[in-house]
C-alpha cells in the first residue's frame, strides 16, 4: 500500500515538474523573442513580408466574417430594441459590440485558425527539414532571422485586421438596419457617434487586439519551434495552436474586460 502511494505521488510530482519545465521554456522563448525584436526591426523587409503574408492573406475571411456578424447583430439588436421603443439605437449596439468585444475576439479566433496554423506548420516543417539547425551551423540566429519577424508581423497585423472587421461589421449593420429594415440613417449614425467613446471603447478594443496578437502569434511560433520533427508532430502542433490560442484569447478577454471596466 505504501509502495503504491509512493509511486502515485512520484508520478504526480514528475508530471508537475514536466509542466513547470514547459512553462519555464515557454517564458524563456518569449523573453528571447522580445530581446531579439529590436535587431529584427533592422530587417524591415522581413517584417513587411510577414505582415503581408499574415494580414493581407487573412483579409478576405476577416472581411466576410465581419460583414455577416454585422448583419446578425443588426437583426438581433433591432428585434430586441424594438420591444422598448429604441430601435434607432441599433447602430450604437452594433458599434459597441464590435469595437469592444466581437471585433478583437472573433478576429483573434479567425487569425489563430488561418495565420496561426500557417505559422506553426511553416516553423515545424523548417525544423523537420533541419533548416533551423543549418542556420545555427552557419552562425545565423533562427530567433532573429525566422521567429522574430514573424512575431512582429503577427503583432502588427492583428490590430489592423480587428479594425477592418469592426468597420466592415458596422457597414453590414448599416445595410440591414437602414437599407433593409428602414431605420432612419441620421438616427443610426448620430446614436453611434454620441454613444461610442474613442478612448474608453475604441481604445480598449485596440489594446485587446494587440494583446491577442501577441498571444496567438507567440503560441503559434512556440508550438512550431518545440514540436517533434515528424509529420505527425507537426500535425499535432498545428492542432494545439488552434486549441491553446482560442482558450487563451477567451480567458484573456475576460481578464482584460474585467480590468478595463473596473477602472
């Protein structure tokens, strides 16, 4: 009985130790990325290419998704506000929902599914093909040459994509509310202009999108850099990128919202 209890406790201790080691390695890689980012800024062309690859290639899915989210928000908002005689405030509802929450969160989830998986697969295949090892043999730092430009590109592209998502969503809300339902256009825009604050609402959304960009991009790079150099390892790392990024985005969204609206 004592031997079984000892093995059980040792198994728990070993699992906990491995998890702490992974957390420590992740924190070390994150610090190394931050430290190598200033040197990567000197290679602006690499960052520009990554912004194009991660941002411009994701623009179509972000725009289409934002348009339909705006459609749904306008319909649901109109049917709800109509009960209280406040149908003209549907523009305010759409704008606040997008710039505060749905814009950054949905964009981050789509960004993780499209750009995050691409980053993980790219880095994982480079590791499986021993390209990163070859760079080290040639005295080229993979962090500065490969990881940091992708990290900065994702951090830059994410707030821009969130802004596009919110703008297209507001346009979709206008189409449904004004063109289809027949709400007065002046009331739609004036309610939005009077109720949305630049720093309290738009500023908080920008901060959220920036934080989500850091989270999603870092998780994608971490999973690709630490995956097993096999096809199965790359596939598992790609799956973990989507799962971990999505959970982290939702968790940090709650924390950021609680902090922003408690101040």
